C-alpha cells in the first residue's frame, strides 16, 4: 500500500515496509511466511516527559548507535505510583509503549490518555511525521500498544482507573480511527495513575498470524491475586469483545512477552521468579511448558527473542544483566553482567545480530541504550556500546526498531 492511497473504513494504507504481518516485532507471519531477520536501520523509544516525544537513533552497519531526532507526540507522559512516589525507573510497569509495523510507528501518551501515530521516512528512518491527531484510548493511563499489518490495526492497553483494551484502524494518510465505542474492560480496581507494579496491565500483543490479541495482567502475590493471561480472538478481522482468561500454574506477576517463532507458544517474564514458556491451547487457555528461575533477580520483566540465537533474552530494572534462556527447556544459557554503570535495563528489542536494551536513567544516571552483539549464536552475547542519547535525561520508556 502506498502512502498516497486514500484509506477507507478498513484502515487500508498502512505502510508496507517491515517484517511481514503479525505484531510488528520481527516474528510476524504474513502471507509469504516469516521473513528473515535483518539489522535495524533505526531504533526508537519515548521520553515519557510532560511533553512526550519519540527519540529516534541512527544504527550503523556495525549495529552501533548515534543521535538522530526527537519528535513530539502531541501528548503527555506520566509515571505510575510506587511506594507513594512517582515510579522510576519502571515508570509504566509495562512492555511495548512504542511499536513499529511497516512504515508506521505508534506510541502511547499515558498522561493524556491518547495514542499517536507517525509515518517513518523511507530515506531517513529517524525522520518521523505525525499523522492526524493523537487518538483517545477510551481509558486511562495507556501503557502498551500492539500493531498488526495483517489487520491494519493498533490495539492499546490502559492500566488506570479505566483499564482495558481499545482498537483502531491505521491509515498512513489520516492516522488512527477508533473501531470501538467502549473498552474491553479489565476490572483491576486501579487508580490513575495506577499504583504498582503489581496488579497492573503489563503488555498487549497480537499473535503471529493476528488471529488473537493477547494481554498479560499482573497479580499481587501478597493478597493471593495471581493475575492472568487474556486472549481476545480475532473474528472476521475484528478483535472480539469477550476474552478467555487463564492463570497458568506457578505464575503470579506476568509481565513482558515475546512470540516464539514457528510456534503458537509465547515466552513471558514473571517478576516473582524469572521467566516461562506458555503453551496456548485451542480453547485459548495457557499452561506452563518450561520455566526458569533467576536466582539473583530484582525484577525480571522484559523479554525479546533473537532469530539469530533462537533464544530469549530478559532484562531486570534493578540488576544490570542480560539473561539468555532456552525457550524449549527453560535452561538458563548465560547471564551477562554489565559493568557500564547503568542501574539496570527495561524494554529491549532484537534486530538481526544485535539486542538493544533501554536503561531509563534515574536521579544519578542518564538514559542509555546498551547494544549487545549476538552474531556468534547462543551464549556469545557481548556488549559493544553503551550510548547516552543527547537531549534525554531520565524516565525514558519503550523500545522498538525499524
């Protein structure tokens, strides 16, 4: 589809460049099957400041980063509440605040209850153009978004006093158009901003063929609330309004997720112990098929899968290490401890031979993106750069690539 095409009600006209269909994370399957993984041309995250903006960084042929651009979203950032104060550095208690699908980027604005869409310039992927106006998410404190090039839709999760999912058609000429008049509600009895990190929504994402929208919702073990995995089937290209919920045995604080290529299984983190692989049954319930206990974790919450290593990588906001896991057996392959001075890492993305992980910064450190080279295969990850973007101090969130 070209940018010049006039979009109809179906939302046709989303840019066609990217990795096939699915959820825009590099593991989607379009009509031609899974596309090969390639190195990123740019990576993106958001400032989550009062004037929320997208930071776009250039990626060199060797995977290293340099400054690119900072573009306002037209919305506002916001922090959740933890221990009576604004949560930091895990400000949103979520994964997936910014996503790319095709030639479009979508980001949440938790402080204004909106979501913004951009076109990515084909010649310079650090040049972003806001399309239309930020759209109302129908809820409060939006914190995760999933995109489907197959459906040409974006679905946004809210985690505040009005918690739940709203979906939009995507058009590269007019932007986001609401497909719903009310939320697919999650009754988690939260406030705006939410008090967390427990008992909050974690991440929403489409499965590989866009036949289901999956959302992780954290429980709170201190009050015997185990949380759940929500699955909304997609019927006739529309996300259903009724979901199936399950609480896989042994899980309690489901957080970040990644699709396992060539499988219906998903890899998830659980901040109460480490990570797990969940098998999804035909009735859309989930069971644990493998799990990994990470002994020295503080909060293992974010996940990505590398097509190069065929393994998962997880990060911890309180421990500055990158942990590699076998998604089939749950075996802990390697724990790479970094000495770069960052307090820990949150959202991360896999792109070809590299893993990019965001350290949001805190009162004493600036935001940084750490680059890891995984081209040698399983167990060989090595840190090649720790980059501090200009004009970004702390509170950054999200991570995605083009």
